[in-house]
């Protein structure tokens, strides 16, 4: 490996944020034309290291070499000049702009010297979409499309710029297994052309399927770089967390009781008056986890927004303990015992400018526990925050008074999960609850969901991760085109059949 040409070398990289050492003497060597995975727990420093490579952060010390040339990455423009592109975990898109406008932003196609040539740009993007299987509506506004579609736009945006080194930060967090397979094919095609890919992911199966090499970082320190084909998923997980990790969900059979939550003939439209949820009916009982499996864009977003009263319903009923909630207010929904882990933690789950401790109490700051006569009880808030940080292993440990925006994506997710579960809800809506979490955190979240179920509560789990649905849910509903097309008990169905139904296929009757 020493004799090979490296696309990227990072030598003895240090990075501090105030007194916190995020990266300590990190070394990284990326072989040209390879797919190299970067693995580590939430807050380990993976994204910080890649933000340094992309010029978003400046290292306090260390050296960066691109194809053997020492480069001072002062800003992203320098990285782009060296044909480095980065698809961020949290998208860098303009919500009011269309898909095509976002893709060409900063690299506009013009005619007659000054006129924007949208038609030519659309043609180029369409060609890229067809080549890489990233189908998008070029004229749709970003704010109107699903998170999964926004992810596709980010990938297309980087490919449109002809990058040679592509950094992908959790690129498949919202993709289905079929879409992940397609993305892996795309990555392989790119590396066959000599391009280099660095992928940050917590998905061990993806690392095994896609990557030649994997570098493990733990708490800001380099642990090892391994040849993926000679390493097991269990070994990767153990190196990442520093202990043995149970990759399976341990749970007893559910013992459902009375129905606590019902949806009856629900119809929900999107902002363009297109029906996304169609005559949807569902019952959830106390003491069970109901999973909804489906390809992103089949009505999941609109369903959750309708339940939480972030969107008006066209018709139908939503009830908890016999009380109708549709078309009321989000506050009313919370007051009646429904709490939500939203798909997009930054848009729906957190107030990014607020500190971690104030994000913890956004739904209950007016309760007697945390305030009296409109004056906050900071002593109680600080204790609650400290206990939650410890219980959920949120990093860094002293983050209570830091803006939640300063935390890694995975640790932001832990803040949301800790806050919602602390409300002890009758019904917890868990929409992509483990998005961006490492295997150790996923293990903890899954066990916490099961404990919540075992205490007699209800969970509606909506996930694009089929493994998660199959392993965690007691009852599995398959969603296609805004409707439930099949329902199974845990153990009655395999991933292949669910994938077929999710794509609009039909179950063959056995003779």
C-alpha cells in the first residue's frame, strides 16, 4: 500500500473547539480509485475530519496532501479547485429553489453570455439522472419534496461538478435497500473511472458491500485502518465502540392490550393538492410496536404531519384514547400523550440556536417541574439535562450549555429521542429514529423502544431501514402509494417480500 498513489493524505491532524479536543493526531491515507469508509461513534470526529478536508474547518495543526501535493484548505473553494466534493448529512439546499436551480447553483449554464440556459442544464441533469438512477423532478421545489429526494439532489449536485474525490456523509440514511444497492453500483462505476470516494456511514453492511478499506476513529483518535474483505461486521462494531455490541434486537413476544390509537379513512394532500395519504386506516394497541415499511415518498411524511397537526387533513379521523385530534394543534397532540421523533431533526426536532438544555424542555418548559410563575427553574433544568446526557451518552459530556447545532448529527438525534421518551407518551411516533446513529447507539435506542413497549405504551415506527422494521416491529404494515397494501406479524415475512410489496409488486398466492 505504501507504493500506491494516495488521492488524500492527512497527517497528524489536530482540531480543538475551545478546550475540547475533537481530533487528536489523526492520520488518514486514501488510495486513489478506492472506496474508503470512515467509521466511528457519534461525535467521534468523522465529519469534523472531512469538514477539514473540504475546507469548512481549519486544522489547528497537521498537513493535507492531495495526490502528493501539499494543500492548505483555507475554504471550500480551494477544495473544489482540487476537485473535491462533499455531500453533507444535513443538506445544503435552498428550499425555495427548484431541484434544477439547486443543482446548477454556482455552476450556471448561460447562453448569449448572460442568459440562464435552464433547458440545457435540465438536459444535462436528466442525462446524469438516467446514468446513475437518481430520478428527480427537476422543476419541483426543494421544500416540497421528501428528504430522500433531497438526498438525490445533493448527490447529483456533486456529480454535476465533475468531482474526482467525493465525500459522502451518511448518504444512504434515507434510502431503501434497493436504492442503496443502486448507489453502491454508482460508486463502483465512479471508482472504475479513477474517482475516489470517502463514505462516512454507520451501516456495517454497507461498508462490507461497498468499501475496500475502512478507517476507525474513536473519541477523536485513530484506532486502525483495515482491509474490509478480511474483517467481519462484529469486528468493525467492536473496534468502533470499544466493546462487544449485540447486533440483534433482544425482545420477548408482544402482549397487545386495548386499542389506544386509531386512524380512520385518512386522506392527506401535499402542498400541490395531490393526495399522498389515501383512505389510510390503522389501529395501534397498548404494548405493541407497529412498523410501517415503505419507500420514501409514499406518504410517510404527510402521514406524520397529519397526526402531529403540522398539516391539515382533507378527510378522516385521528384519535387517541377516543379523543379526535385531526386539524387541531401540535400542542394539543402533545398534551394528549403523543410525542414524535421527526424524520428531519433539524427542521422539526430541534431549535438549532438554543442550547442543549433548552432543547430538552421545549415541550414542557411551562410545567411546574421546570418553571413557576413564568420563571424557569434552572436548577431543575440543569439536573434533568445532566441526567439525560448521561443516560443517552450524549457527547461531549459538557454540552448542556452549548448550542445544539454544535453537536454531531447523531448526538442531535439522541437529544430528540431523550426528550420525547422523557415525556412518557401514550403513543411514540418514531420516524427514522436511528438515522445517523452508530451501532452502539442503535442498540440502545432499540432496547429503549422495547422497554417503552413492555411498560404498556404504544409505538408507531416508520423507517426506511427494513432490518429495523423486521427486527423491532411486532406488526408490520407495508405502505405503497399512500395506502397499506399488506400487513404481517413479526416472523411471518422476509425482507425480499416486503421489498417487492414496497415497490408496488404483488404477493403471489401459494397453491
